[in-house]
C-alpha cells in the first residue's frame, strides 16, 4: 500500500511539474505596463473632477498644485473624501514673505509644507452656506480654523476670504485670497 501511495505522489508531482513548465513556455509574455498610483491616475473626462483636478484645472492655482505634488498629497486628496479644501490662489502665495514658497518646496521642508497644506483641508464637504460666524473647523493637521461672517463675506482666521466655491466629486473647493498659517506649536 505504501508503494502505491508513493507512486501516486511521484506521478502527481511529475504531472504538476510538466504542466507548469509547458504552460510557461506556451503562454506569450505579458509586456503590458502596469499602472501604479492611486485614484489620481484614473482618466475620466466625463465625471465631475476631484478636488485636486479642480485645482489643477485652474490657472490661478499653479503654486498650490505644485506644493501639493511636492508634499506628496495628490493621492490622499484624490481619494473618496469627502474633503473641503481652502485653496489659496497664486496671488495669495505671492503675499507671503519673499523666499517662503521656494524654501518650503525643498525636500528637507516637506513636513512643514505638509503641515501648512493640511491646515487648508478638512474631512467633510462644507458648502459656503453651511459656514457660520464663530464656527470652528477642525483641520487635517490637527489645528482649528475659525470662521467669521461679516457683510456676507466669509473669512477664515480673520485673514482669508472665500472668493469662490467649486463643488468636486469628493468634496468642495473654496478659493481663498490668503494662505492660512497654522498656529505655532507650543
């Protein structure tokens, strides 16, 4: 009985080996490139754009888009969300002291850049009419932004005014006229 069992196992092993070696020599090589990355790599010209693609489609947000890429936040912000992004314009970045943006775009300042950009994002889709005077919004970096509403204008931290709002597939983009700087860590 042991002899028969051994022969069956040997036969099955040989059959498996020969099938595997024949299979690999008969199948053509698959040279199709495999795309890597997250949701940002999906090509879709029909559906509503996500928050990153909304910003990327604006000539007034090239600095923000470059910063999001440098901070390696494209994938995170391209995913399902929901997100509200307070998106400073190029002119808003230009108001910062000379050399600030260039300094933050260096690899050794990536953590600082991420902190600042994450201070512009909250994990919910907040329309402008939801924002009320005195409201506090928790931001992705762990700090808070305070909303002020005066004469119909919505301001954040008394410094940045929402000048436009654009819905996105994964949230809302509010265009702002100043860069929000997180409070200094204690």
